[in-house]
């Protein structure tokens, strides 16, 4: 029993998480101590014990590094205690970010898959366009985000769409690259077999290439959805009037509300994790449906 | 040499468009191409049209006339761009010509691909040539269509406008680049270095590895750029805060990749080291680190892009008045979209060069790996 725990994954992850938590609290004490000493001095309190100092560093209004406890309390306050319609609710901001992310991700991955199918079948596209798609992975295309928001704004395209456009093009490139790799993954032997069956291009595509591409597709969808979320958050920095995690980060950094920033960050991380795990679940369902044995 | 048949129809359509534009509605106006002088545009378009209709669709082009269509397409594209910049009238004959040249360029790509052998020096040339033709075609379309439809600069400047801006703002762009690169390099070295070191340190404790790997994979999917405002608060507006963001972004991918790499050495080789009575350190440096190099480089390459993203996004939150992210953010606000594009070009070129440098070093260092043999 104990051995199984030791060899498994859950316990090590918990231990490492606990170590990180400990370091975090230690960091909070170290980083916030100066502020707290100043606070004590300002309050005219000269003789304070170390434990008072430490307790103080854990309970500041605007700490340099809030403790995980403070962040959780803020999350609880803004997620559970605040009405979801309120502009202070993280659920409200989360829904803004998630809707743009999901819309963009759907558009981007659909376009990416479409282009991958074209690239696999049209040789000139493969030779001429694909190098650029691959090269696009090495440049920070996210830098285009503020410009796209402003340009679309001039066409009176506002609201969800500009953010979704950015989310779409960020997920587009990884999905294209992964899908092309996947559609190419059948080896020549299998393709030859299809030829001996005198299968048409369409049959080869649906019976061999598509099933072979599934693992690659899901791996790149995970990368794509994470990129979409980052894209949306960055777009919300430029376009902060509609809310969203990015707007929350920006507002927090303007007013020095560190706890608010960290809470938004944790919420965004939770969303990213949820999206990636959702795709992981879909991956498992699809591969099992295709007859893969775990 | 057989050519893929799909685009042969494109060639016929393209040729027809060129001939139609040349003999029909094209108003070549008074001032013509600097290169060829008045009146020659019509002739070039006509020649391209005839060649595209005659030779384009042929599956077996004789060796001596392979370069006719690509060459004439290039010539015609040049004419298009020069005319687009002249003060001549813009009638729809030019639009047809733009479309026609594009289709001919497409067919040219197919011809070039088909004429290149699968192996050898020529195929390496083609690997560069074909994407270059594609990129040039795209730039030509962007330039000519942008001028034809008079797209305002605040929406989409043409490549030439961006190029001019790039050339006239070299000092500003250089200062921005140096500022941002400072943060990127410092953060990249620290983040990747720490990732590799920690991976080696926890190498002897499988328990910690099992705990760190799932967390590391999780963190790689999180929107870590969001820590940028916090780092700006901690380390101030200057490059140090950007370096900090880059450290955090690059650390986990490097850790995960290095840990995976340290497990890559085969059991046979490890046994061999054991029979030599090699110590842990000897095995590490003589066998396992070299075997891990492909993985380490994979992490380094992923991180080169992440570092750029981290630094640029961090600059959206606050900088001294210099830096690529700062430039993008402010020039967008001032509607100087051409300057934004110029900065993006610099960032893109820097990103590709950095990646290319890493790939070149990787080739040098891991020449023994299967993918390079």
C-alpha cells in the first residue's frame, strides 16, 4: 500500500506541491517583511515579536507577494460570494475570456485542419506555404494582437470578435503543423496497401490518414487551446473595456492590487487547465472509440 | 518530368487574363515602367499570357523552356509593382493582370517543384527558392492590391511603406531591439540554465522527478505571461522585470525536456558504463548528457519563441520609453501602423535568426543523431 503510494504519481506531486507552497510562504515573509516593518513603524509600534511580524506579512492589503491563502480567499470572494453578473466577479470576467477563447479556438483549429488537408494534397502549397507556417512558430506572432484589435475597431468590429480573431490565429499555426504531421504519419507500407486495395484518394484519406492523424491532432489541439487563451488574455490588455482576465490583470497592475492580479492569474490558470483536460478527455474518448486499448 | 496536373488549368486562366488585360481594357497611360519604358508593359503581359497558355498546361516541358514561365511571371510582377507606384490610372484591366500574374506564379512554383530532383544540391536550393517565390508573390499581391484599392495606411500599410519606415527609423528600432534583447538574453540564460541544472539535480531522486514532471507539464499550458505585471512591480520598469518573466516562462519547458533527455540513454549503453566501473559523474558527462542533447535543444528552441513573447508582452505593462513591446503598444495608440509593422518585422527576423542559430548549433553538436545522418 505504502509502496504503491510511493511509486505512484499522486504522492510525489502532492509532496512537490507542498514544497512549492512552503517556499511560497517563505517568500511572502521575506518579500513583505520590509513593508510590514514600515507599517509597524508608522503605527508607532516599536516592539513587535517575530511571530507578529510574520502574521503581519500574511495579512497585508497590498503585499508584494500574497500568500496562497490570501489568493484563495480572494478567489472565494470573487467567485462564490460575488454575483456572477457583477463586474467584480471573476466568473463574469472568466466567461468573457472563455467565450472569446473558445470561439477563436474553434475557428482557428477548423481553419488549421482545413489548411492541413489542403497542404497534404496540394504539393505546391506544401512546398511554398508550409515553410512559412513552420517559420511562424519561431516568431512572436502575439505581437500582432494590439494592432489587430485597433484595426478591427476601425471597421466597427468590436466585442467578442477581435479577441476571437487573435485567439484563432494563435491556435491556427500549431494545429496546422500538428495536423500535417499527423496526416503524413502513415508509413509508405500502409499507403501502398491502400493502393493495392485500389482505394481512392478520398478512401485513403478517411480510412488511413484521418485515423492516423488523431493522436497528433489532439496533441496540437492542447497546445492550440492554451495558445488561444494566452492570445485572448493579451488581447484584453489592449481591449480592456469589455472585461476579462487580461483587463483584470491590467486594472490590478494600475492600482497595485497584487491580490487581485494573482487571483486573476490563478483563475486563468484554472481555465487553461480545464480546457486542456477537456481536450485530454475528448482524446481518450475518441481513441477508445477507435478501438485503442489503453 | 511530370508536373502535377492540378494547376494546369490555373495556367490557362492566368494566361487568358494576361492576354485579355494586354489587348483589352488595360490603360497603360503616359508614364510607364522605369525598366522597360513606355508601351512595353502591354508586350510583356501579352508574352506572359501566350507562354502561360501554350507552355503552362504541358505536363512535359522541354528542359530548355522551363524558366520561360517563371521568368516572365517575375518580369510581369515587377511591371505590376512599378505601375502601381506610378500615377497612372487604375482601371480593372490592372486588377485582371494582378490576378493573372498570381495564377502564373502559382503554376511556376509547380514547374520549379517538378523540375527539381528529390535529392542533391538542387533540391536544397528548391527548399529555399519555392517559399521565396511564394513570399514574393504574396508581397506583390499585398503591394499592388493595397495601392489599387487605396487601402489607408492606418489599416494596412503596403510592404514598401513598411520598408521605408523600417529604413528611416533604424536608430529607434535598434534602441528598441537592444533594450528588449537585454531582458530576453538575461532571462533566457538564467531560465534555461536553471531548468537544466535543476533537472540534473533531481536526476538522482526519482521521487521528485515523478512529482515535478506532471506539474511542469501543467505549468507549460498555463498563461504564465500573466505574471508580467507582478514582475514589473517587483523589479521595476527596466529590463530586469522582463528577464524575470522570461526566466519563469522558460524554466519549466527546459526542466521537463532535460529530465526526459536524461532518461534517453539506452539500457545497453548504461550497462556498458557500469562494466567500465564509471562513476555517476562520468556516466553523466560521457553518456547521459550527450544523449540528452537533442531533448535539451528541443527545449531551448521552444524557449527561444517563449522568451520573445514573454519580453514583448511584459513590455505592454510598463517600460522605460524604449523596447519593442513598448513601441508596438504606443505606435498602435498613435495609429502609426507602419511603425508597428516595422517593429514586428524586426521581432520576426530576430526570432527566426535566434531559432536558426540554435538549430545550427544543434546540428553541430548532435551530428550523431539519427535525424542528421
